[in-house]
């Protein structure tokens, strides 16, 4: 059973390096120049994981930084979402890009159902409501 993370665990790379693991399961302790030169380390070993971001969120909450924690949790949901979908989705959030509320709600539905990203979906749903109130669906430029 893992213990609850606290502010004393920050930064994880220094305090819990054996527990911070890349997508192939190698810990930070397993990553060295020799391992890299031997071909034992790949980019997958260096990619951030949802767990690492969730751990950062936990530490942020312990530091009384709830907004930062929420951002880490949303980031954790995005780790495995294709980058081109992320970029096209966020492009819709620029004022005047989405022509209708439904366009943004459709993206929220994809985040929720296909990518299992409920916090990101809620972010887009909230944006859809705010954009409607502020009249941002009208092409402005």
C-alpha cells in the first residue's frame, strides 16, 4: 500500500525516484547514461505517465494549491489522447473558432466517451456555456 503523498515528497524525482516510472515501467533510478548508451532507455521511459501527474496533483493539494492539482489531474487525462485531437480541440476554444455551442459539446463527448477524460470533458462543457453567455460563437475577425 502506498502512503499518502505530502509536500515533503516534492520533488518526486528526488524524494521518490524509485517510484516514478515511465510507460515501460523503468524507474528514474533505472535511467542512466550507461543505460542510454546500451540502448536500454527509450523515449517511452522518459514520457510522463498519468500516475506521475496524479502524484503531482496529490502533492499540490497537500500544499493547498487546488487549482494546480486540478490542472495536473486534467493533464493526466490527456497523456494518452492523440496530440492532433488535443490541438484541434483546443483550437475550437479560441474566440470565433467554434461557430456553435454544439461543436464544443461534441468534442467534450469524445473526450468523455472515447478518451475516458471526464475532467477535460467538463472543462469543454463549461467553456461551451461561458462562450454562449459571452457571444463568442460569432466570428469576430
